């Protein structure tokens, strides 16, 4: 049987039932089990009422009238009530455990599906969706989708219970049963009206809850900016708007609940009174006896509470549908990357061919256009370009985090798009511009779960010049670095990220301004280490490095000058310096600035001298 | 309190229930407003529930088996009276619900806002050691559980308590012997409840811990999407996530099973009580000590008595998570805002050139060694001071102390001779602004981000600010100019562009002291030199402290502070230091080597 479809339009209740159908389809056996248990519970609840009626007529009244009783009568009474209680308890446990198993299994299944999708969807998709929203899709939304599962078996059990009760009531006395046929549908209708009233109110409260969460998430994420600019009070004001709206929405929900609850609860009570009234008439006419009246009245008392489970299921449906829609938006999102079958087999330095690549984030705005170059194996190429010229964008293309709109990128002559999944990462490592660390240990951040011996980790750290500070940490490699690595200094974070790439001994290493937060001395040592490690023995690595500093650039065999998304020039550093004014302006900026200052200082000194001469004259 | 404790939030698993309630009421006094009216209403409401068993007893004893056979008019009258009772119950119930909801929602809104504000008042250290998600849940889901509990659990608790009491009273009025039988039958339940309750709270404690683990595992592929892809660690990430999801499922199901068993025990006790009442009732009735109506009424009373007991176990569990949530929220509010705003008692300083003094300042991060040692420096007004030193030597730490994002472990930071701890934040934050190492941008437009510090600034002033830093060309190259969206954390801009925006933002805030912590580290040299020259002009007459690895900044500064392993080892103008043969001249040598090697 195929997965039942949930219509995208239509009334909330209809769509809600469709979601329930999906739940049953996913977990048919658990559902069947808990419904059976629930039916047992329902039957035993009705049996309780019947037992009271039976014992009134057959044991209690005769005993009171005769002024005597037998041991057997009392024993049968006790065993009857205890037996029913035990069976009912079994039903209750089965129902609750079944509902729990079903609810949590569904949650787990859907959480796994959502997170699989997160791992599959391309980076672009991630950029378009706020972090807070994605986290709540996997957590709160999955949870609310399956909320109605908790009371569902009970509700189905209640339907069974009502069926049994109707039979029992008619068996006792048709007129009394008619009272039941009047009261129970009324309870049900009241429930339905209640849920209809509640739905829009509850949905609004839910939306506001999300709004509160969004403001808090963003505000706390930027807490440092808020603090440094002294905006705490203003942020609190911003938070107050959704908070007060949520307060009012919740009060409105409770007003509705406050109005309907007493009705739903009071109807069975009024039913009991009616039963008594009608019952007296029936007893007087001899059509019924006291036991029948008591039985029916007791049934009303017993059923009054469970019947509300129907309302609970209906009441959770709107939330469930909203959750379902939000989860589906993730599950049905298109655009996982396509992978081929090709493998990279070489173990020598990689060759890189980029031809006629065009790419833009927004339509009609190319960030890269006509980018074309080749890096021979073992060469080191520096990419130089002004801020915003598209250097980082290029690194994301080279590592196939995104695909170009036009043109192709090949490693060892193989188009990246034809490579098997995970194949590229075995050969190419990127150290991104902003070092991202996981909330994990230093070792975990470097190995990323890969199988590397401590020696290899230390080797990588040594080249990245991070071994010294890691050794001085109290737990060494096992030190936890905190969310996004907050307990480390900026330069320390960058060196961990560098070690992460180096430990993999990539055949193509891409460094995106990866030493910007490192002081010049350490940077010089890192570069020297890289030079020996990379170009040492057998030159097993091709390096593409984005840099501004001449030391880094001078390490390179050739330089690509990127300007406004185009390769403006390509050659050795000296060649470029000679023929490109824009390039000179960029790489010589510090020296020019220093020269300008010196001149100014000299000028100032001369002026000073003149002044003092003038004064002394 | 040790420094280590000071940076952690109180996660609230210790304080007792009453203590939590007291603290909670102190934070949200609205909760207790007119509590006695609510109490009276709740009492009225429970009273109405007791009418049904009484009606049954009266009907059977007087209506059905009256002297002249079934007595229709008596039953009719009695039913009418009871109907009135049911109506009164309904009305009282409505008002109880609404009052409870209004008071609790108002109280909790107050608490939410106080907690939100307090998170911002927490020391940066606490903010950065706590997971972002955990802080957010303090003002969202944690408060929601309390609200849920007060409105459902709390309501039911009130009603149940009254219902049990009244049922007990009526039972004793009808027959003390039968009442005793009922109570005895419930003793095993009460005895086992304590045990089950303990199991239940242990189980839910485990569940809460597993939720936390699951959430952080799920966050990995979301916040670290790029690294996960670039390193193709999807499989390992998925395994970790699956494992944590599975753990959560297992523990939750277990907790649910314990709850189920607890629940069923209430029903068992009711069954036992029913059997006991009927047996004892028959025996008593045979001796003429109980009427049929009384015995049957007892059955209804037992139901009234046992329902609350069953619900109470559920309510207790809800109460447990609600109280844990409540404690966590209160814990945030109670966590000392180490770096406290002296507020109205604080000094409000005159705007104008600022002088800074570090008076033998030591600083250690929690559980760490000293990161700054005995730092004593004085930065004169109008000065442009560069701070240089190796990575990890304490430069950022110095900047954070300077801007009072943290307080020294010992020693003092003085602004114009006044201890920073005594200056009102409103004054301090206006005078002193820092641009941190990674400038955070909010997910809105460029304009919103730039005027974040001063919302009253007009678009024309914004444009002028971009102009004065020489960034007009860049601004014009953006698709929507000032209205361009910057994306989450500013991710739609390049790293250098993000830093430029953060710079303009600080410049708009117009402080007396500007602290730049590697604020242009990702900007290309050409732009950096231009922006720095512009900043130099703009900051003329004010004080600025600039941390930079690119020593071009140091060359241009009036004075340089050289940090080495937490100490200021050298200070003076570039010309003096560069020839002194110390740390700075080494740093500078490698800088020159980098700058000009070719
Ligand atoms: N996610 C995005 N959405 C829209 N535009 C983007 C996005 N990411 C980058 N851009 C734009 O693309 C251009 C190139 O950005 P990129 O990050 O590649 O620059 P860069 O050369 O690395 O700059 P920097 O030196 O500052 O790191 C910039 O103008 C930037 O605003
Ligand atoms: N939140 C923190 N908790 C614990 N230790 C920290 C924390 N922040 C920084 N440290 C440690 O304090 C020391 C000084 O850090 P700081 O950030 O001041 O260095 P820095 O001079 O700014 O370095 P960089 O040039 O790399 O930015 C480092 O050893 C760092 O590991
Ligand atoms: Mg970049
Ligand atoms: Mg720093």
C-alpha cells in the first residue's frame, strides 16, 4: 500500500485526519496493538457499570432485604470488581505504552528523515533558510505533527466504549438508553464546536510562539553587538511586542476553553440527573429496577471523562497540520546535488582545470564570469583580488559546494559533476575564510570522525603552528572548544581549521585567507612549514592560496589576479607587478602607505626644524 | 562563588518546589494577584461536583424506596436543585479558568521579558559558553511548560485537591466505616506513588538530558553546513544524529511506560476500593448500618476520589518538568550579571576625549591560568594606540576589559580616573565602542544594521557615513544599495564586506573611544589603507585602540603596546620600538619580510 496522501488544501480537520492516516500507515502494528488495548480498557469501563447494576440487583439488595448474605455472594462480588479492575489496568498500560511507542517512533523516523534531507540539500538551500527555523523543523515541528498520536488510541478506545455502553444501556432499559443517546452526541457536538472555535486561536498562539523564538534567537546570536553598542533596552522593547501578543493570544485560548470545558463536563452530570428522573418513572411503572438506573447513571460518570479524548485528538489536529506542512517543506525540497560514478585514483598532486565558469547568487548578477585557468600538478597558485571580487565564491565552486551555471571544473581531467559522492573530499581540502569549529574536542574538530592516529594529528598541528598552545591546554587534544570554538582566540581557531585540512594530506589544498588572524611571525612559520610539507619530498600537493601578503604570494609559482569576478591577469608575481596597475595598487598598498608616512614625518620634522630655527632667529 | 561557577548558568535542578514558587512569585507578582478569589471560585466549583453522588443516594433511598413507592415529585425537585448546583459549578469554573489564565500569562510574560533582558546583561563569558539554543529555550519552551502547567495541571490540581477533600468529608458523613475502608484501600497506592514518582522523575531527568544531546547533534549539519560538505562527513554526522535520536526515543518510551504503569495503579486502587466498599457495605447493611443508597453513592464518591488521585500522578510529572523549566528560567535571572550596570547610582560622564588607565590588572578565564598579568598602562586622550602581539597573547582580552565586557580578576580599569565598574552603562556604552574580531550582522537590510546603535540616524546621514569612509562606490555596486539584505549573520556579503559594514556601524555610533579588534583583517590592503586613513581623520581628537596583525597600523599609531604572554612588554612609538631589538622589532622584521618579499 502506498503512503497515504495528505491534501494540500481543504479543511484543517480533513487534512488532520489525513496526517493521522499517515501515522497509522507508518506504524500499523503498534497502532493495532494500542487500539486493542484501548478497546479492552473501554470494554472494562463499561463492564464496571454493568457489574454495579448486576451486583445491586443480585447481591446487595437481596442481602439488605433478607438481612443476611452468603460468603459466596460476597466473594463473587469481590472477584468481579477486582477482575475488571485488573483487566482494565492491563488495557490502560497497553494503551499508554502503545501510544508512547508509536508517538516516539514516528518522531524519530521523521527527525531522521529531516536531518538526512539537511545533509543532502545543497548549501544554497541552507543559506536561504534561517538556522532557527531549520532547528525547529527538526525538533518542535516534528513533535507537534505527532502530538495527536498520544490520545489517539484512547480516542479509538472511547468509540469502542461508547458502542459497548450503548449496548449495555439498551440491555438495561431502552428509555434510559435514549437519555444516553441524547447526552453523548451533545457532548461530542460541543467538543467539535469547541475545537472549531479553538483552532484559529491556537494557530495564532503557535505562530506567535515562533515569533518570540525568532526574536530571541537572533538577538542572543548578536549578543556581543547588542552589548558593545549598549542596545539591551532597545532589544528588550523589540522582544516585548511578540511576548505581549502571545500573552493575549494565550488568554484568548483559555477564555474559549473556560467557556466550553464546563459545558462538556457538565453535560454528563445533567445526564445523570435525567437518568434518575426518568429512572424513577420507569421503576414506578415496573419496567426497570433500581439496578438498571444505577448502572446507567454510573456509566455516565465513568464515560464523562474518557469521552473528552475525542476532543483532545481533534484539538491537536490544527497544530499537527501546521507541523506537518513545515516538515514537508523540508522533506519535499528539491535540489540535492547529482553525483556520478567517477573516482579519483591518482595519489600524486592534483591537476585543476577551470574553463569558462560563470556563477551568480542572484539572477542577472554574475559574481564570476569567464573564469578560466589551469593549475599544473604540484604548483602553488596565489589568488589575489580586492574585497568582494569573488575569491571565496571561487573556492566554493572548486570544492563543489555549489555548481557553476556555465563552464566546467575538472580535477585530474574529471568533471566534478561526474564524481561519486564523497570522492572529491578525499583529494581536495578547503580551509574556509571564517574558521568554523564544532562544539566538540580539538581532536574531534581536526579528525572530524576520520581515522587518524594522534601522531598524524600532532603533525598537522605542528605545521599549522598549533601544537604549542594545544599542549598547554589542560586537557590537550581532548579540550572542548565550546560552540563555534568560543573559548579559543581568533588565531587559535584558524590554526585548528588549518590542521583539519592538513591531517588529510590533500592532493589539492585550498586556503581562503586562512591565516588572517595570525600574527606575522607565526604566519611566516606556517608558510615555511607548508613549503617543506607540501613541496618537500615528492611535491604531492597542489596549493591554491588566497592571500594579500607578499610573503604568501611569493611562495606561489604563479598569481591569478581576480577583479570583479574576472581573471584580470595571470602570471608570475613580478610579471603582474610590472604590467598591472590595479595589482600594484593592491599588493604595494602597505609599502606605499609606509612611504607616505615617512615622507609626512620628514616633512613634519622639517617644518619643526624650520619652526625652531625661526624661533631661535 | 568561584569564577568557574560565575560563568555557568544555574540549570536549576537543586532548589526545592516551595523555594522555586517563592522566587517565581517574586519575579512575577501577577501570579498571586487576588489568589483568594480564585481559590474561593475553585472551591465553589468543586462543591458542585459532589451533587451527583448525593442525588443518587437521595433518589435510591428516598425516591425509589419511599414509603409510598417511587416518589416522582421528590426526585424532580431534587434534580432541579442539583441542576442549579451543576450550573453554578459551570459558571465558577469559567471564571476560575479565565482568572488563572490571565494571571499566569501576565506573570509569565513579565518573567519572559525579565529573563530576556537578563540574558543580555549576562557576562559575555556566560553568553559564549552557553549554547545559543539553550539560552533561547529559557525564554521560550521553558516558560511555555510553566504556562501549560499553571493553566492545565495547576487548575486540575486545585480542583482535584478540593474534590478529594469534599469527597472524603461526604464519605465520612454517610458512613465512617465505609470511608475508612476506602482510605485503607488507597494506602497501597499512596505508598507506591512515592516510589513510582521517584522512578518517573529519574526517567524524565534522563529524557531532558537526551533532548539536549539530540538538539546539539541536529544543530551540527545546520550551523556547520559548509564544513560538513567540504569534508564529506555526511555519513559520520548522520550516524551521530541517528544515535542521539534513537537514544531520545528509547528513554522517552521508557518514561512513558513508567507513567502508564503509575496511571494504571490508580485504577487498580479504585477497583479495590469498589470491591471493599461493596463487601463492607453488604456486611454493614445486613446489620442495618448502611442503606442501599449510601452504598451506591459511595461508588460514585470513590470515582470522585480516585480520579484526582490518578490525575495527580500525571500532574506531578508535569509539575516536575514545569518546575525544572521554571527553575531554569529563574536560574537565568538569578545568575549574577557579573558585569553589573551600576544604573542610576552610576557615574554619568561628560562626552569628550577620554583617558584610560589599567591599574595592575590581572585576568583569568574561568578554570584557566592568568591570561593578563599585572597590566598597568595609561592611554592619554587623543591618542591612536596600536596593540600588537602573538596570537593568544591576550590582545582581545585586553580589549574586552577596556570596553567592560568583562571585569578584571584583580586591579581596576579607569576611564577619566573613574573605575569602569562605577560608570552607568548608558554613559559607558555611548562613549566606548568596540568592533569585535568577527562582526556580527543581523538578518535584515544593510541600513538596519548600520544604524543599529543609533536608530534615529537618517538615510542621508548613513550615506554620508559611507562617503566619509570612502565606501560609496562599494555601496553603489550593491543591488539595492542601503536596502540590500545582508543575509543571516551577514552571509550574503563577503567576509571583507561584512567587516566594512561593522566599521561603518561603529562609526555611526560616534564614540569617544573606538576599539578595533582586527576589524579589517579580511579587507584587501588597498581598501584597508584607505579606510584606515579615513578613520584616522574621523577619529582625530578622540582616542582609538587598534589591534592588528598587519603592522601597517602600528606604524601609523601614536603609540604601540606590545603584548607577550599576557604582559605589556614594550610600549612607545614605532620609531623607538623598531630599533629597540625587542619583541616588536622581531614582529616588525617578519612583517617587513612578508610585506616586501618578492
Ligand atoms: N550568499 C550570497 N548571496 C548573495 N551575494 C553574495 C553571497 N555571497 C557573496 N555574495 C556577493 O558576491 C560577491 C563576492 O563575494 P566573495 O565572498 O566571493 O568575495 P571575496 O573575494 O571572497 O571577498 P573577501 O576578500 O571580502 O573575502 C560579493 O559582492 C558578495 O556581496
Ligand atoms: N572564553 C574563553 N575561555 C577560556 N579561555 C579563553 C577564552 N577566550 C580566550 N581564551 C584564552 O585566553 C588567551 C588569550 O586570548 P585572546 O583572545 O586575548 O588572544 P589574542 O591575543 O586576541 O589572540 P589572537 O591574535 O589570536 O586573536 C588564549 O590562550 C585563549 O585560549
Ligand atoms: Mg572571501
Ligand atoms: Mg584576538
